[in-house]
């Protein structure tokens, strides 16, 4: 099973420049709204970059105990990032997919914890561990689809990044 580190490679930059170019069109209130949305996306992308940097600091596990530790650390990284995302003031005109994405992204923490418990209880090659990994990948795929729909390509994680 892939580790959280292998699944969460460095995140790509979001396309904020294109949004800023669009901000030059329309009325003053439209410009402010578009600029606020661009600023919000930049803040969200920064949270994702910080999480990615934390994932990059995780070591590849060489034992079952280390795999449990890495999964728990990954769960904490996702939990912290989700908390920071929820703290952002989202009163801008972001796509509806944004809140759905945060919900899907936030579930990854619990799935990392579930994997850690499966690793500890049954071993890293057990059916429970494999199932936990598959659940994580499926949820990451949902979160990634929503991130792309919301224009948050810098917040795509795991194998389904491309």
C-alpha cells in the first residue's frame, strides 16, 4: 500500500494569474468580487502547499510500526489543513464545489487514522489495511474531482493528481 507521503506528492500551483487577468473586466463590484475570489483561492492554495510540505517531511516507513506512525502523522496533517481551510472567510463567490471539496478533503484524515489502526491491528498487508487504502484512494479521487471543479488544482492529492 502506498504511504501518505507517496500519495501526497508536491501540489501544483493554482492558476491565480488567469483569475487576476479576468478581474480587469466588468464593473467595479464585479472586479472586487473576482479579486476576492482570486485572493481566497490563493489562500486555499497556500494551505494546500503547506500541507504538501508537511507530507514531504514524512519518511517512507520501513516497518509496520513506522507505517502506523506515518499514517497517524498524515491524518494530523489533513486534520490541521482542514481546520485552517474552515477558518478562512469564504464569503466570496467561490464555486459551490468549494464547500463540497472541503468536506471530501476533510474525510481523508479519518481514513488515514483508519489505515493506521488497520496496520496496527492486522498488519500492513491485511485485508483490512488494503480496504482502508482503497477507501482512502476513492475518497481522494472524489476530493480531487471537486478540487478541479472548484478550480483548486493546487489542492489535488494522491495518485489521481494527473
